[in-house]
């Protein structure tokens, strides 16, 4: 969907296709027909943005095959779909039975991560609609912190410089601007916006910036306004925003049984406790429940919740943080981002009864659209 900000900026609202991952090109086409097109129809809009996730082999094949790219572009057009952003965080295997920390491999110290991201940029440049100003790719925040050291940091920084040079060359060759946003995430090298300001100092900000995930922001107990001020002071653009909400327990002791139902084995659910001593950390929800965090003070869990619905009491959602972030980004006189992507990839591991996936995605997009309209944006129906 496209909305227009009061300053004239076209803001693209998409959903991330990692919620129904596919490992090959036919599978990606199948998911578009099975999910994306029905979501568009359910919303009653003529055009829907989809944030594709392309695993490494598919990205490489598409980047080398103009015919396959034409086929994908035609399928998108015929279905009333468009692509302005890609999720380049998971490299491959996001549909595996156990993902956990594998999602951080390869990291930015590895040249394979650079090659993958440049392939994604080339694919996106070919898929962008003719009237779209620029595209975005989100990527991991350097790597998983426990594996990091100074040598890896040096290699990663060189790769980011090579990435910026490659994106500039791509623009010279194609006339399309593609930016890459590193996505601060709990437990990673770039964990917070403060880390982003410090570790991304000096990067080419015409090409590189931040993907602001509002679930991650909430888990770290960051205030959206302060976070954006921090990024502004560092000169880091918000290349993309992932609209997401985390799990919140005001009283972890009273909510223990409810929390246990979210301790599932596929994805990593970093957990943070807000205490008088500061924010305390556990790498995964089972670790936190196994005496890894104090039970006094609220907990927040990296478990992406449906944006439009609350979890069972006594748990709640950090939807208020999401709302405050959208307000800070798009409620003022100037748009501070132009790509908003709903990224609830956890539908298949939610405890209890789950709605049909098409219904769920459509409801999330509808909630987000209504929130943006409430901030004064207007919907572009053409």
C-alpha cells in the first residue's frame, strides 16, 4: 500500500514475506499466489507492497538471470503486488525446525554476507516500480555479540565500505538507488540505537543507515523519541522501519505460566528485565525462566506479536511503543522514513489457536494503515 505524508513523501506500507518462507523460486511464486494476492484482496486495495525474503541461492540465481527476474516482475504486476524492500537479515533456512542463532550466520565479517547483500540490491533494482524513488534492504546488525572480536569488527567495517561502493556502482549502472539498513537487535553487536551511533560512525550515510525494528526497540526499553534523536545526532537515516510488537510481562512471577507457553524451540527470544540496576539480559526466554533474570521488574521478550491483538492476560504487547515510534517517524511535518514493513514472522509458533494466515496479515496491515491515517497520512488508491 502507498500512503502520502503531508510533506509529499510517498510512504510504502508492506508486510514481510519471511512469515511464509520459501527456499526456491517456484516456492516464492507459490507463496505470492497463496498469501500475498489474497491479502491484497482481503484489504480491498489495488496494490500491495510485499517485503520479499530471498534465501541466498535464490538471490544469486535471480541476480544472474534477467529472464527469471522478468518472470518475477510479471507475476508481481499481474497480482497487483510491488516490491520496494527486501529482508536480507536471514541468509537461508529461515523455515527450518530450529533457527535460533543460525540466523546470524554468515555475519558481516564474512564476505558471503557482502556478496548476498549486493545480489539482493541488484535484484531489488530490477524489481522496483518505475515511479518509486528508492529501495531498501534490511540486514543483520554486524553479528551475534558473543562471537565478536576486534578482528571481526575490522573485517565487517571493510565489507560495509565495499557494500557502499557497490551500491553506488549499482546506481550508476541502473539509475536506481538502493539503501541498506542495519537492524539493531538484542544480543547483537549493534544492539541498540546507541550502538548504531557509535559503531556505524563514518559509514556512507547516502547508502547505509538503520532499519528500526520497533519490537527490538521495545525489548531494550528504548524510548522511541530519544532513539530517533540519537540517530539524528549521528547522521544515520532510518532506511526502513519494521512495525512490530514485543511480549511484555509487568509481573514476571504472576505471568510465569503464560510466559512458558511462548518458550518455543524454533526462534531465539531474547529477554530483558528492567530493574533498578538497569536492563538485565538473557539470551533466550527459557534461560530467563530458568532463573536467568530476576522476577521483580517488568520483562520484555523478543517474540513478535500480531499488531492488532493482545496476548492472553496477564501478558501484554508493546504496541504503545510501536505507536509512539510511528508518531515520531511520521507524525511530524517531515517524514523520517518512507518504508514501513509489518514483520510478524512468528504466526506459526504462537501458542493457542491461530487465525488463518491471510486473515492475520490483513488485520495487521489494516491496523497499521489506520494508525498511519490517524497521523494525517492519506491513502494513495491508484
